[in-house]
């Protein structure tokens, strides 16, 4: 069986109605205090180069230390505080009239990041914008923008096998997840399982690790987490193909 060619047959990803209306254009690289750009041109880091190579070769990949330890700590604290203050909402599945709350399918709590309030959030969006530019250069992907959310899986939560390509729209091109966990081990569960044509590839949600994959090629799932599991997850989007939607 070639899952790549299948239409999403189970649940679709998080619903667009939850997404902020406007596109998220992180501040221009070069204008950041992160020190990650040189003379206004985005830095092509070894991590970025490795991710691009992996995506070109097999449609998915991951790199460690996508953000530095300080930024990782700030983002983890932000995700925890969003959870503690009740700012996260139970994630929903489906789109439009089909959108619904289905905790048996998807047990995470999310908060979309539309307007960054914290320096850490801005720095993350800047890093993701640099990656967008790198992917467009390296893979000619035509990625236009990015939408993402913090995600918090309480102990016991999972996300059943699904495709991120929402029914009726083809704009999601590349899915990414940056994990914010501390000291994660296989015993903690919560692995991302990517279903390949033959077999699967599991990715441990280690803090600082960024996984990326082509949204239309891989069904995937989050195996039940045995402790709280945090991430920042999102999608690089491209313009709808004419006549397709
Ligand atoms: C998603 C998703 C994967 C992960 O949010 O659509 O599949 O590892 N997340 O968190
Ligand atoms: Mn997904």
C-alpha cells in the first residue's frame, strides 16, 4: 500500500476555523536581536542544510538544537504558562461544517500564535521564517507563510493517525513540530510515528528537536504520552493551486 497516494481517510488535521485569519509574516530577518542573521541575509545553518537535504531525499527529516537552550527554556515556560492560565483550548479536528471536538482522536490543547507577545515567540517566528526562506531556496517549495500553535498533551493524551492535508484545501505544504520537552525518553511514550510506504519511522520528541515533513505525503500519529508533552507545531503554506480547491 502506498499511503502517500491515499486521500486522508481518517480524521483531518486541526481545523482552519481555529486559525487566525491573517497570514503570519514574522519580522524580516536582519531586524532581529537574535544575532542569527549576517548582513541582512538569513543564515544557512548546518541544521537548516541538513533538514533541506533530508526533505529532498525522503520528504521528511529532523534536526536537533533548532533553537538555542535559552530560547528553548523560554518557549517551554511559555507553553507551561499558557496551560496554567487556561489559555490553551482543546484541539479540534476536521474543517468547516465537519469541525468537531474529538478527544478520543486528539487529546492535545493548543493556542495559535498569531501576534507574538514575547521576545521568545518573535525569535522563534524569525527562526521559522529563516527556514522558510531556506526551504524555498533549497527545494523551490514556493512556501508563502506559516501558521503555528503551541500544543500541550496532558499525560495519557495522543493524536490518532491522520493527514495534515485538510480536506478541500491544498495549502499546507510542510508540517513542522519543534519539541519543548525536558529529558524525554522512550519510556515516556509520545513518539511521533510517521507512516511510510513500508513501515514507519518514529521520532522522539526531544527538546530542541525540529521535525519536518511534506504535509500531503505522510499520515502520522502521536503515540500516547505518559507525561506532559509540549511542542510548537505548524505549517508552511503555499498558494492554493488554481482550480483545485
Ligand atoms: C499535529 C501533529 C505531531 C507532533 O499537530 O497535527 O501531528 O509530533 N503533531 O506533535
Ligand atoms: Mn499532524
